[in-house]
């Protein structure tokens, strides 16, 4: 899918105008034709150019929703091909629908009159939302690296990562308010409103921008690889896929990592000799997570300890470390 560079240029000027707090109506009328034709990939290019100009992701969050609302009609009507049922993308979208249902049911509790009863009912329902972090982790650790390796413009995913962090922070804040006996109903309601805005907003941005763009960039083999890697994570609020990793691996053409073991490669030093299988066993037996970042700041290797401190995926290999922890 090619992008219209003239349109990208015009809409970059439009976004810069909003950032500078210029007259919104005049800006809209000036760029109306381009606004009504913007595509998901062009949105990534527009914000990539903002980052290149020195804007930080948190700065962009200030006016991001205003831009997405203006682009909404064009993005909503954009034709794109959704992946087949039970694909990596489909599971992410199923998780979004399940999480949205959870949020909708929480809204019903908020309508109740008795404050203390309401707080008591809300605490377990809000804490349950912590499980949705695995949805964000699968995007950060699997989908984002695949897109970043494809095109430079996907460094704009750092903005979506900042949205994840904002949702995590707001969820933590709501839990703190609910569990503190001295909290007031008004401040809880404000915190809940901020949380809903963040989590609903992420669903919208994923399904209007992220997934349509990814569907045009990534091929079937890459989607299968991502699905295999996702099986090491939880699937919040939906039934876990009954898929066999070994069987799925047979369907993708990959280098056989065991070839090094079979061919007798050795690591020789003045203190002894190890083969590659022994080295791997030593690394994975260590009670710590280890990552190796090379002289170019690229992630080159990580261990698979039995009890991991945090999940990591092979998709991150070769990734600039600043994108692993933006």
C-alpha cells in the first residue's frame, strides 16, 4: 500500500498547526480534502515526522486524540482485509471485545447509589483489569518489533507504548483510590473516567490504525511466527488457544537451531571446552534473566530462564534497545 506523500506533507502541517494551538476551524477547512482521505499508514508517517522534529511521545499525547477524532471518518471507512479467525490479530481483537465488555459492566456498578457498596463491588472488578497487561505486552514484545523492522515510520509505535503506560498508570491510580478508606466518591469517579478514556481509546486506535496498517505490511509467515510467540503469554478474558507450538513450527520455514548441536560446534577457552547445547543449558539454568546488547545498541540474545522476571519474545532480536524500553 503506497502512501500519498503530498497528503502526508499537508497533514503534517495540519498536525503541527494543532500542536501550535492555531485556529482549529481554519486549519480544518484548509486541509479538509486531505483529512477526508487519510489512511492508517499515512497516520504513522505523520507522527513519525513529528518524532523526527524532536517531539517526545508524551508531548504528542496532549493533542493525539484531537487528531484521531478529526481523522476518524476517513479511518473508519478505510477498507482493509482482516486476518482469518484464530490468527494472532484475531485473538488481539477478541481480547479487545472482551475487555470492552468488562468496562461496560463496570459502568453499571458505578450507577449504584450506595458509595461503600459500590466501592466493595468495584475493587475486584477493577483489579481484574490488571490481566489485560498481557494484551499490551504482546503488542510491545511481538507486533511492534516486526513492524519496526519493516519501516522506519513505525518508530511511531513509541506513542502507542506511551498510551499503554498511561493506561497502566491510570489503572493503578483507580485501585489505590478504591482501596484507600478515606477516598471520596468524586475523585474515584474522575479517576475511573480517565481510565475508561485511556482503555477505550486504545481499542479505537488499534482497530482504526494499527491493525489495518499491519495487515498491509506483514505477510502470512510473519503472522504465524507472531502467533507462535504469543502462546507464551496469557490471553486476557478469552479462552486460551488450544494450539501446539511444535505443530505450528512445522508450518514455518526456519533455521534449525539444533543444527549447531548436531554439527559439533565448540566453544574453546584456556579453562575448558563446551558445546553449544551445554552453553544454552547453563544460560537457561541461571536464576536470572540475561540479555545481550551489542556495540550498536541492538538486542542480540536473551536467555529463557525457568522463572522469568518479565516476558520476552524472539521478535525483539535485532531491535534497537531504546525501542525495547522507550
